[in-house]
């Protein structure tokens, strides 16, 4: 005989409800026991009947299991609470950054001359003050770069002058030394030339 599917709703008849409770309770306790044996799991089961009677099962100390459960749920709730606080902080920081970016974009448009007709006198004075300070910084930086470039050019000029002096000295002293060497060479050659004189070696001529 095929069992019919039981509709999941409260049983109105008290007797039938009590019979079903007893059967299902025993079946649930049996399943809990099988789970502990087959899977080596720690299982604690607490059942209160409609009349308030307590039925329980545990393969370990029930009190320790309850304390363990309380600690786990407390840690879990604390972790969730900390996560929610952290998420809220991130959202607040993100909103703050968005507001700051929008303000910077608004100030940028003002500095670029956009939306000036809607600006008040105080805002225009503040923009003018910001531009003056920025212009002062730009000019100071420009002057610094100009001075650095000037110093580099002066150093380069000094180096070129020194090189020019060295080249000039080399060109002047070199030919002068060459002319002295040539004179000494010619003088040495002249000393070895034959010179015609009236002197001769031998007996004098008798007719002289």
C-alpha cells in the first residue's frame, strides 16, 4: 500500500497530533544517534513538546555543548557586528571622498573662469586671492629655473675659455720650438761645409 503525501500544516486533531509527535520524535532521536555513530559527529538535540515536556539527546556533555554553542554564536555575532561597522566606515569614507572630489571639481571650474556669473563677491575675492598665490609660486619657480640655467651657462663658458687658452698656448709655443730646432740643424750643417781659402798643403812654388 502506497503512503500518501502528508500536507505540511498543523494537525488540528489533538490525538492525531500527539501520535504524530511521538512517532516523529522517536524518529528524530534515532536519526541523531545514527549521525553520531556513522559520521563521528557531536550532536545534541533538545525537544519541548506542546505541553512543555523536555526530550533531549546528546552523545557528549549537554552543558558543554550548550556553552560551545553560545560561544560560537557570540563570536559569530561579534564578527558580523565588526564587519558591519567596518562596512559603514568604508561607506562614510567613500561618501566623504566623493564630496571632496565634487568640491575640488567645483573650485577647478571656478579657477578656470567657469560659472563666474553665479559667484558672489566673496567667492570672486577668494578666487582672486588663490590665483595671486598660484601666480606667485609660478613666478618663483620660473626665477629659480632661470638662475639654475644661468649658472650652468656660466660654468660652460668658463670651461670653454679655459680650453681656448690651452689651445692658444699650444699653437704659440709649438712653432717657436720648431724654429729653434731648425736653426740648430742648419748651424750643424754649415760647420761641415767646405770653405775655399788661400791655404794649401805642400811645398811652396819656386817661382813665387
